[in-house]
C-alpha cells in the first residue's frame, strides 16, 4: 500500500490502509495512536510541547478584539470562530493528541483499547542549546497521555540522532530508521 | 548616468562583501585560493525548507545563535560529500580520503561555519548599523530534516520565514555547494529586509 508523508505540524487520523511516514525527525516528536481491536490508527508530527502559553497570549488578544468588535460592529462570532480554528494547531503536542483521540473515538474506539508509541524528541545540538525542546516535547506528551488515560507501549526518544518513522495503522507496527 | 556601483543593490553589496571576506579568510585557512560566491538569496517559509535537500540526506550542520540587537539563528549546511571534500582540504589529506568525520574534521568544519556566518553577520550588522553578537559554533552530522527542524522549532512561535543563501565554493578544479540559513523573529526579520534595498522583492 502507498505511503502518506506526514509533514511538520500535521496529524493524520484513520488513513485506512495507507502507511504513514515521516522522515528526518530531530527535536520534533512523532506520536502514533493505535486501537488493536478496531485496527485503526493515527500519527502526529508535533514540534512544540504545549499550546497553553500560546492560548493565553492568543485569547488575551482575541478577547480584546472580541470586546472591541462586539461593542462596535457586533462581529463577535467571527472572532470566536477564529479562536476555535487556531486551537487546532497540531504543531502542539497536546492539541495533536486531542485531535487524534477525537478521530479514533469518532470511529468507535475506546480509550482502554488505545496505545501510544513515541518517537523523536532528540537534541541535535546538545552542547549549545540550554532549552532542550525535544525533552520538553516528550515530557508534555507523557503528562497529557497520563491525564487522558492512554497507555504508552513503546518509545524511541531522546539522544542526539535524527530518526525516520513508518507506521502501519492497520497493524500498529512502527519502524524507526536511524542513520549513522 | 548612474555608476555601475550605484546600480548594485544593497543586498548584493552585502552578499558580495561577505563573499569576498569569506574567500580571503578561507584561502588563508586552507592555504589555497578559495573563491566563495553567493549564487542565490531568497526568502522561504520555514515550512518549505525541507525540499532544499532530501529530508533523510546526511549533512553537516553548523549552528550559531545570533543575539544582540536582533535575535535569531544562523545555520550552515554542507551535503555529506561536500563536507568530506572540505575536510580533506582543511586537514590536508589527499582528495577522496575522508569517509567518516573525525572530531578534528568537525572542528575544522566549525571554523568554516564561523568564517561564513561571522563574515556575513558582521557585514550585515555594519550595513544596518546594528549590534550583532556571534556565538561559538555547534556541530551536527545527521539527516537534513532532523537538523533543520530543530532550528525551525526553536523559532516555531516567533517566525515564519528564513533567508536562504546558496553558497558556491570553488577550489580549483572543484566547485561545490552549501546553504546558509538565517532566521530572525518576525518583526526583526521584516525590519532587516525592509531596510536592505534590493530585498523588497524577497518580502512575503
């Protein structure tokens, strides 16, 4: 079966028989979600840990627009819709997990049947970068998955090496490639 | 009538001056004549950088953070074969010897990164009359996508564009290519390009 390339900040759910691939992962975190009973899955290619900081800034700005526009021309609904669209930004670990969960649950998946694998979260320049965003991505994913009650069954994370990933959503098998 | 010099845009002047200085510094380092030319300078969305080179292709990446009046990153990329050729020249091995990079090669390649990035940033800072602080280079030899995405990720919240400069090195009889990427925070990036005549067309 053909492949679907999942680029940075994208999440693909329920691709049928297509194999999901993503190559050259550094600090980004690839999250695969699989339901072994229904044999369906999803993959997200996330970049940054959490939307919380972004949301606080965005909602602050949006609220200012909202109150201004509501009081002037009454276009509050349009602004509220923009806020909602923005929260679908799957470059964030937490947003991507939410999107994948919704995608599988819409097909009848139950959380106890779901399992996750994590790949990536490296630091390609370990001696220079004080803020290890790869590590933060992994921690954020683990925290979010614990809160949502989803099991992590495998991980290939950290270090300072790039990785490529292949995921079969019908079998749940993840293949990780390193080059060295 | 406008002189030839006046017809050259400021961006070209920056590129030419940086290339000239890099040529002189690299020639001295390698002890052979090196001609550095900037063959292309363009602004791309950071999300569109990966097709430059295949995401799984092995490259040498030399990363230098940029601070001072502007906050950003500079990244010099050499495809694997170019990195091997440069290593032979830098550590004075017979051509075609390098098949794996040693710590000595990495150190030599970091020095090349220092020269290219340092010269470009100095010329740009002088032209724009801003203060730019250069930092020590850091090295990674891995998949292109993994190296570039780490730098993009550092700026995921702060920028949308990168200035990509294609560099050609000629060390007779060979010419080989590298890429120099500059990323700055959104407003600073607009201000930088906006103040360089000849760069208006590059603005997205």
